C-alpha cells in the first residue's frame, strides 16, 4: 500500500469520527460567557478588598484620634502650663513687700506666748527687711527671683532673751518662697516648709 492510500484511509477514518460526534451549538458563546463571568468575579473580589482596606484605614484613624490627648494650640514663645489662680507665679520685692505675721514655724510649738513686742517681719521693696522677734529689733537684706528663689542676710541685732520667734533662722535657711494670696511661705533647699506668714491687715 502506497503512502497515498494510507493518507486516504486516515482521512476517511477521521471524517467518520467527526461525523459521529454530535454537533455542539453555542460553544463560542459559552466560552465568552465563562470568561466574562470570571472577569466579573475578579472585579467584585477586587472591589471588596478595596472597601475592606478603606474601612480598616478609617477605623485606625478614629482609634488614633481617640488615643491622642486633646491639646489646644500653644502660641509661639508661651508655655502650656497655666499657673494657679491664687499662687503668684512671678515674684519680686514689690509683690512680697509688706508686714507679715508668723502663723506657723517648723519646730516651734506655739506662737501665742507673751512677748514684750509683736513679732512681725517687714519686707521692703528695696530689698531690705526689718521687724521684731518679740523681744529684739531685727534687720537685714534679701533677694528674690521671679520664680521665688530667695536668699537673705541678717544684720546686727540685740540679743534680749525671751520666747523669741526665730525669723532670722527662717530667713537664713530659706531658699525659696511662694506667695498664695495673703500667705507667704518659706521653704528650705530640700523643699521642706520652714514657716508661713499672713499679711498683716
């Protein structure tokens, strides 16, 4: 058998096989429809993922906003700390000037003992002070910073013995003062309160 005869037999066999296969209609349509549905599913999945990412971002921003403390804007050159309405934040010899009566002193049990003179402390705006410990006249100088930094010196004084109010001890030990309305407080370097005085009326 020649090659031509084999080719003819093969073609005949293929033709018979093709004829036995039932015709399928709309095959191209089905393939196109399947491709469109797959593409549509891809778009839906992509859209859902984008919505989820946006929702997570919104929730994250909201949580971050809740956790962050609310702060009002602070003008340049100012501080956000607000001093108490009573405690005077900036002090000077002028702000503490006046006559002061002792109310409480560290280590002194009573201030009501009988004394020849009224124990007072007089701070003058020129940086000098005077007064009485109840028995002796006192005098000296002092300096005060805007934040209450304080130092004082004690001048010559009499040493008449009585239940003296130790103004000089307070002034020499004090390193800071605080003015709260009509109350002047003296503090040691370690923060301990040494004495409090009330402004004389």
